[in-house]
């Protein structure tokens, strides 16, 4: 009995290791700086992590199938800039037009990625790298490299308002994470997505529509990138083709640190959320302490390599 309990404890600690890392970071930072553990700063940490977490949900779905999406940051810029162009106050268009524009562009880009990967046979890295370049260039051409200002108050309020003292960005993040968690962890669709990442050929032989589901996860990733693009342009109150640079790496980093395997078949939305929080806590901590922001990239890179190393080591065992 004692042996069973010991094994159960080891398994529990293994599954929750990343959560304990986050708790340890919070404890260390609260000891270093009294301002870290204030409610204002903690809400700010969650707010800072919200957009990365939103696109991280889509990235988790893609990674679980054994793919990758390098285009999420560029799709954010594409969708957000065109959504912002529909939200210029002088146009007097309903806010829903702007929102639907951003969502439609994100979904379309995801659909193109999905068709390229699932049906044409492009490697995910190459397909999404091409989309990353295209989606980054279109808004720059559209705006001639000039930011779009003068957006309506309703558009700016999407990401800058509060409900019960909590930023609306946090609510968006929570809802999307819950939806992503339920789909991936509690449905037949989610089990099939895991099956594709675990063994694509076995999944195909068992009757799972592999191509259709692979396309679907890229559509979902593009859709969430469209939403995130709207929110980031609302947050900075302008449309700009240069926004969200590097966000694809933030999403991948959050997922990998949170235990999502780069080779597919394992990982969870909840783990990705913890990974996103760890990245944001590190960034916030460096800002509080006054450490040069360049060191953040070094630390992030080391953490990613460590996470991938542990994942590969675990699979070999």
C-alpha cells in the first residue's frame, strides 16, 4: 500500500511540476520585492499574459497534432490592422463590423495554413513560415507603413475597460481557455487530436479523418489569432502592421514550458496557461528589479531548451 501511495505521489509531483515552479517563482519574487505580491501587480501580470495565452490555446492544439504555427503573430497584425481600419471613428461603422473583419481574416489565414499542411502536404514549418511573411507584409502595404489612429471609443474599450475592477482582457482569456480545455480534454474531438499527434498512421487506420482535423486545428489557431489581433490593436489604440512581433515565439514558449510536446501527442491547455504565467512573471520580475530586458530573451531561450530536453528525455525513458 505504501509503495502504491509513493508511486501516486511521484506521478502527482511529475504532472504538477510546472505548477510548483510557478509557485516557487512567486514566493521568491515576493521575498525580493514587496510590490510583486500586491493585488495591482498580480492583476497586471495576468493581464500581460492574456494575449499570449489566447494564441497559446490555438498553438497547443497545433502542437498536440505534431505541427507548429509560426504565423500567429503576423496573423494578429494582419487581422488587427484591418479590424482597426474598420473602427476609425470617422467611418461610423458598428463595432461588430470591425470584430467580424478581424475574426474572418484570422480564420481565412488559418484555413489556408490548414489546407497547405493537411491537403497539399507542405511541412507545417514551411507553410506557416510563408504565411508569417505574407500576413506581415499585407497590412504594411495596406497602410503604407503608417499606423491607423483615431479609432472609435467602443473599439478601444474592447481591451482597455474593466468589469468589477478586473481588465476585460482577463475575462476573454478565461473564457477561451475554458473552451479550449473542454474541447481538448473532455471531448471525442480532443481525443482524436491527441491520437493524430501520438501516431498519425494509426489514427488514420482507425478511421479518424486526419486531414480534416489537422486543417481544423490550424483554422482554430488562426481564429484565435484574429481575436488576439483585435485585442492588441484595441489595447494600443491603433492599427499597425508591426504589432505582435515575436508573439509566435511567446506562444510556442508558453506551450513548451507548460509541458506540450514539440513532437505531438501530449500536453494540455492548463499546462500552457501555467507556462504563459511563468514567462510573464519572469518579465514582470525583471521589470521590478530593473534588470535589462535583453536578459529576458536569454532566460526564455534557456528555459525552452531545458523544457524540450526534459520532454525528449521523458519520451526516451
